[in-house]
C-alpha cells in the first residue's frame, strides 16, 4: 500500500506544481484542493452517480464474463466454428464503440440497457481471447491421458482444460473490468441521464471543471478498486498461480 500511495501523492504534487508554475486558470485545470472542495459540496449527489455507474459496470461485466467464457468454450471445441466466427468477433471488436452508442439508444431507448450493453460490449473481447488462449494451452499429453481414460469432451473441459486455463482467464478478467467502466461511461456520454459520465458532460456544459475532475477522480478510483477486487479473487481461487508464473 505504501508504494501505490506514494505514487498517487507524487502525481498530485506534480499536478499542483504545474498549475502554480504555469499559472493555469482553474476553469482550464483546477487544483487538487478545488476538486476536493467540489466533492465536499455535493458528496451525496456524486456518490449516487458513482453507484449508478458501478451498478451498470458490474452488470455489464458479469454479462461479458458469462458470454465471453461460453463463446471461448464453443470456439475452442470446434475448429470449424472457430475459423468461421473468430474473424467476425475481431471485426466487431474493431468497430469504434462510440459510433455504436447512438444506435444502442435507437434500438434500446433510454435507460440502463444501452449502458449495460456498452459495458459488456467493450469488455467481452479480452475475456474471449484470454479464455481461448488458456483453454488451448493444456499439454497434449494430458489431453491424451484424458482420452485414454474415456473422458468425455465435457469432462475434459471441466476437469482439465478449464482449471489449466484459469490463470490466463484471469488476465482477461483483470483487463476487462477497467474496460467495463469505460463502456459504462461511453453509454452515459451518449445519452445517459445519470452516472459519473453524465456528470462529466453536464459539468463541462456549465464550465464547472472542478466537478468534472471530481467525477473523473471517482471513476479512476472505481477502476482501481474493481481491478484489485478481481486480483483478490484470483489470489483466493488460485493461490498457486503466482508461484508458477512468478
């Protein structure tokens, strides 16, 4: 905890020093103190908007996790299916998500659904890729051993491929959780009426830069907490993984 805290303090000190040295106006770049005061003026409002973004993020993340794992299992179970569908997934991932956001509003109307879908859409691809990599990394001799013991394909996946793939899957899950936050914010930018992304847009329109930075700071804090929550789950479920990879 000491090193991360020191890094955060260093970034804040450099931020404040640049404002003082360059004499930057608060409307362009507020000081850390201005941001803290902005939060202190509207703590309940900002926490409510944080909860809105967090709930959308988590629902989208869970949806992406389930969809990504099922997709990875299906693609790795059939070479024909992988060759047919993987290029489509890559092409879909290459589409700028900000361009899709207005279409989601048209298709799903206003409300949490477009934001949830955007969070899932942005975070599902790394889960698919990491899970596929893990599921196909099991040693061939173990696969042959399972076949010699008359294990079914499902038994091989459940008892061999999936446990072997878990460290790689968690790589994708850690990357995806931050992307889910970004996806939720993109949805809020594009037509949401709540959430921290909405706060950033609204405060920008009213030239309240300090409030925008307060919302951005909460988004950053949320991403960090969610990332380390996934790390904590990984350490509980896979205490042996760090010894193997480290």
